[in-house]
C-alpha cells in the first residue's frame, strides 16, 4: 500500500523545523527531520551568514524546505501539516505562509496543527508506544514553555486537567541554573551536577504538592533557589562546589517529585490506559526513571509511553504526526483561510 | 511613587493603585532580578483589571495576551518578556507594533533593558517600575517613575 507522505512545518517559537513523515497503515516512518539549530550555520546559508534576528525564520524555512523536497519538488509530499498556534504571531506566519504557497502550488491538502497536539503526537512516533496506544491516555507535557497534564479522551479529543500557574518546569531549571551561575541551557547542566549531589542536601519547597489540585507552581522554587544560593556565593571554592552539586540535586528532586506525584494522581483519577511523557524536559533521565518506576509500582497495568529523545524538543515530525491524526479524521483546511492563532488553547 | 511589599497580598494592593494611575495606551516596564516577583505582579495587575485568565510566565513564548472585560480601562493585557532576547534585531520579531496597535491595550514588558530603544520608538507613555530586594530579606522595594 502506498503511504501518505506528510510535510511537517514548525516555526512557532525558536526553532525552524521541516520534516517528512510517511504513514502507511500501521507503519509510521520519519523520512526526514531537520531542525535549524542542529544544522551548522554555514550549511544552512550556503557559506554566507546573513545578519538575521533569532526568530525571523525566513532564511531557515526556505533553506530547510529546499533541502527536504530535493529533486522531487512538489512531488515529495502528499499533504502539508503546519503549526498555526500557539506561538509568536510573527514566527507562526512564516511557516503558515510557506505552507500556504506549497498547498496552492501543489493542490494538496493542508492542515493547521496545534503545537501542543504536536508534542502529544511525538510519543506516537515510537512503534512500541503505538502498539500500546489505547484511549483514554494522560500526557505530561514538560518543556521550557509548557507544564501541562492533558487528558486524551479519544483521538483528537483533549482536556487540560492541570497546568502551571506561573513558570514552566523547564523555566525553573533554566532560571535556577542561571542564578547558580551555570551556562545555558540550564536543564542539562542541573541534571549533570545532580548526579554527584545530595538530593536531600537542601530543603527546597514542593509547591502545591498536597493542595488537591492537578496544577503546578514553580515560580516560588526559583526564589527559594536564589535565597538558598546567596550565602554560598562568596564562600570558599571547594565548599561552594559541593553546595552547587547538592543544590542542583535538591532542585531536580523537588521538580521531579511534584511532576511525578501530580501525574500519578491524575492517572488514577481518570483511570487512563497509558501515560505519555513529552516535551524538552522529558529528556531528564531522573524524571523518566521516576515516572516509569512510580507507574510500575502503583499502576502496573498502565504502560509508560515516553517520546523518543530525538523528538522531545520542538520538531516538525511531531507536527506531521498530529497532522496525520487530523487528516485520518477527514479534516483539512482551506489554504486561503488558514491563519496564525497565537493564543490557541488545545 | 514607592511601595514596600511584605506579603504576597501586598502585590494586589500595589496593582490596584498602579492601574488606576496608568495613562491610556501605556507601556509599563518591569525591572528587577530573577525571582523578584515580576510575573507575580503581572498576575496581580491582571486581577486588578478583572481578567479571568491567570497570566503565566511568557519567558519561553515571549508574548502572551489576555482579553480584559468591558469594565476595565484597557481592552487587552499584553505581557511581554524580553529575557531571552539576544539583540535589538530580535525585538523586531516580537511584533510589538502590531500587538499594541489595538486601541486601549496595556503593554507590560519584563526585562525592558534588552529591547534597547524599541519601546521609546513606539511613542507611547512609558511607566517604569523597578523591584529590588535586600540580600537575605523577603521584603521587596518597588519604585515607580513616570
């Protein structure tokens, strides 16, 4: 059976990403997956490095689409999926305009995708996860911009049952790292230091852990890290290093404790048949292991369905995958009418 | 105008006084270190303006907008965070002109220092607010200049 090749386009925030996903019956294959920040600059611009703003997306989008389509041109895909919200309006429009032009020229269907739904679909790119995919599912979406618990009642039917009230979990990692003088991006730095630190070294708060809601709050944690770290800043180097490792471990423990506890509570409450872990922070090894072991212990019949590390950060394969879900339901958009929705809730 | 914030509830009192003094089409800039309470203040401002949605940090998304009720002196609260911007050219991609084009929007900008001259070029009344905190103290000092 000939598969459907979906061209994914993602430009909602920092990353420009283009992908081709081939969906054929039960087989789902990522044929191409380009993310701008992972490509050397000279390669992207053919040796000439233009002066561009970080989120202009225009030169990247053109370069990546040219590369992905190759000699096949408009015959390289059968449908287009493009992120049209939520995100930065000026950034979203670059991907949308590119998608519209390709849809107009090729006459092929185009579908606008919610970026958050793309993250949910990133877990579906894994074949083992697809075999165990049974609704209702629960997804913990954790990244620099998101901390949400999404109940997936059925295909393309969602309800946000919990979310952060202030900072995202990834932001708590990044900003705490900054306060501790660690280089960007802070999340991986904290995780690395935490390996050699004592997670009980500092007593940090577990915000909203026992408040009965499924919401999160990480803004106070950042303040706690600042206040904890301040007295150590001028201390002797050797003791300072140990304190830094312990604080990193304590911070990671505090964040993971809250994320895991609320996810388990939600999984029980909604009697889900699987738990997804997606988004950039899901690359955190401790979070993965903790959620997996908690599930095994407390809900042994509920499978743990994390997305592959390759697809946790923003990418277009996940956008194409969400597009595949929508197209399978018979949805498509008129290329003339598709527009940016910066504040689009799932 | 100066305030001292002792408890979290004090942000609401501050926000109420602050919004009553903001000129139409104002840009409010918020300065202060990480963890000073800038986003907490924006949440209090949104409550003072009667918004139903609770603002969350726009650090990653850079901009979040909230519709305000008819009873509010402003139509939309646009919350901008320039923390992650690297240069002034980056500020162009925020689309601030478009975001504030609607009459009666209130632009609240965290980390305005990183936008260079962009805000002044918009020719709107700018109110500057700075939050500071003494080491080891929970108390925040807030200063507003118009």
